[in-house]
């Protein structure tokens, strides 16, 4: 029997870890250093949980202020199951955020935002740099064109998803927080500088 952590609670929010894969290799990510611990939770993944296993681990969505797709991986890589679970949560009165790298449109080769409309309440998108050079240095994207694709995703989500916030890590070498903020303004989304201890 697997002991894999699929859901874990922090304060009044429930976090879902549905994959440990991503197309970035962020140098600041604990996973890149082989550490799979977030808060008190070990997010080591030994299998890809399917719909039933995920919703069983949630219980009653209405017990939480928000359900967050997060974890040491990119949840939109599993878009189909993510949307199925999001439907299930929504039907039960839950509120949903996705913490994402913003590369879903690049990976899936079409604009996935319309599939999220009416389901996803909030997107928190890791921007991580004000230009491609800084972004590539810190995120080491495996897919060409990732930085521009992330910006396009911000523009595609702006005004369609109720709350869209791009984030960058304050204090990371070369990251200009004010330049990031100006760029997100141009893309029509919000911005939040974050500390180095949060992944997703
Ligand atoms: S910070 Fe997120 S996107 Fe970057 S390597 Fe870690 S899990 Fe992947």
C-alpha cells in the first residue's frame, strides 16, 4: 500500500500533489536538490494518482477555504485528471487555485484557458524572471520558448480566470522585482513577490 502524500493541509487550505514531473529544473527548487519535503510533508511520488484516489484523499472540499493543485511538479501536465477533479470539487462547493509554471499551452499545444474558465478560481503563475536570460538561468526550461509561452499564458488567463497572480522570488540573483511587476502589469495580471521557501 502506497504511503504517497496526495493531499496535505496547511492552515485552512488543502494542497494536492498529483505529479512530480515538470519541464523546468528550477535551481531554487528543493526537488532539484533531491529534497522532497514541504512543511512536514514528504511529497515523494511513487505513482500517478488517478481521479478516485485523488478525490478520496480530499474528503469534503467545502471544509477548506481553498483547494490548491501544487506539489513538487507541474499539475497542468496532468490536465485531464486535474480538470475532472476540479469539476468534482466545484460541484461540492469548493474553491480552486492552481500553482503553475504557466506552460500548459506550450505543453498541450493549444490554449487550455477556456477549459479552466468557470472551474478554476485562481491561478498563481511562477514568472521567476523579467526576461528570458534571467528566467532560463534560474528555471532551466527543457522546452524551447518557455519564457514567451509563460507570458502568453498570463495574457490568455487575464480577465478570464477571476484571480491571476504572477510571482517571482525576491532576492534571487538578477531578478528585478519591479521589472517583473511592470511586465505583469503589461500582461494584465497581478504580481506578488515571494520568499524562497515556497514551491510550485
Ligand atoms: S519550482 Fe516547481 S516548476 Fe520549478 S522545478 Fe520545482 S516543482 Fe518544477
